[in-house]
C-alpha cells in the first residue's frame, strides 16, 4: 500500500463518517425537543461541515478549500453567539 492510496482510503472513510455525522445532526435539528438542542445541533453541523471541507481539501490537494473552512468557522461562531443572545433575551422576556 502506497502513501497515496492510504490517503485516498483514509479520506474516503473520513468523508463517509462525516456524512453520517451530518445526517445525525440534521435529525437532531428536526426532532430536537428544545431550542438549545437545535442550536447545538446547528453548531455541530458547522463543525462537521468544516471537517468535510478539510477532508475534501486533503483528497483533492487544493488549499483553497481550507480558506473556505476558515470562513465557515467564523460564520458558525458568529451564528452561535447570535443564537445564544436570542435564547438569553427570550428567557429574560419569559421571566418577566
């Protein structure tokens, strides 16, 4: 087994596992009982998507995908902060 074939197989396995993780997070978004569960599942989906993009970058050898993953990480972080602020404001409004 050469190094190239090993990287091909490893990236293929990583893509399959990340696809399964993405499907699980979509299921959690759909059936999540609380808003917090759904926000956490969206954050998980962002992290899995970054891993997916990273695996594709390794498989194709294009470093442009890594820039896309960094932009997605920033977007996911900002979305998580926005959802957290929304949940806090909603909880404060319900308490009054």
